[in-house]
C-alpha cells in the first residue's frame, strides 16, 4: 500500500509545481502587457467617440502654417483615461468633445517658435509647455448633430473675449463655457484662464517634456 501512495504523491507534487509555474508565467505575461499611465498612445485606439479638427495639421491656424505631418491626437495614457471619462459625461447630455490639439512633440514646438517667437502666443521650447508633456488638450464641444457649440470666440482667438473671466457674453455662451469647465475639472483637469479651450491634466504638470513621434497612416 505504501509503495502505491508514494508514486501518487510524487505525481501530485509534479502537477502542483507545473501548475504553479504556468500560473506565475501567466501573471508575468499579464504584468508585461500592462501599459504605464505615462506611455504615449493614440486616442483613436481607445475611443471612437471624439470629433477631430487638428488645426496645426492644416494651415487653418494663427501660424498660417502646417506644422504637424499628420492629424493625430497622441496623449499620455492617463490623459486619455481622464479625457474619455469627461467625454462620457458630455455624451450623457448630448454633446461630445471636439479636439484641436493634443500632445505636441518638442520638435513641433520649435517649428512653431521659429514662425512666431513670442511667448504671449507660443511657449518657448527651452522651457516647454504642458502640450509637450502630453497632458494638455485644446477642445470644444459639438452637439448631437455635429454642430460646434458657440463658445463666444474661435479657437486660438487671442483677445480678452477668450478668457473665462470675460463676462460680457450672452448667458447661453457663458453657460456653455461653465459647463465645459466644470465637467473637465470634475474629471481631473485644470482650466487656463485666458483660453476657454485649453485644459491641463492636474497629474501631468510634472511630467517631462517629450519628443515622441508617431507614424502617419
């Protein structure tokens, strides 16, 4: 009887070790497949619920020059997560986010600075901006029909009227700006006083300036 039990015990021990190793390999593979929150990713790969009008991939901007090779919204993963959460809130009310600009590689910042070397309009690439850190977005809202919501000025309008503090606008416009601002703040962003369209992820302010590039499809 004892001779029979010993082989059974060895067989059980063998399968236990094998199963344990397989389980550890599975956990290891899962850990390796996880992406860091600071990794740069394409927003399109995580959601189809956004509208894009990437101004700097065209000449329809204050620079009057195309500085991006292609229209793509890249951001750090944590910014993508927060932006999708905000967009989900807007969707519940019949709106969605329209994007004008996202992550901006440092080389693009240098191109912009070469065209307009004025810190009132373009951040000095020696210091970099939150756009160069992957934590900023320039946005507006569109309604259920795809029509852009009237926010009082166009994107990249550099007058006082673009400021959150400017109150000489209709109640409807002020209400829409306030709605945009409160929803973004609720989802982890800070507003920028002089530009109603600009939002920074709070947890992205200390990330390093980056020069990540992407391939155009």
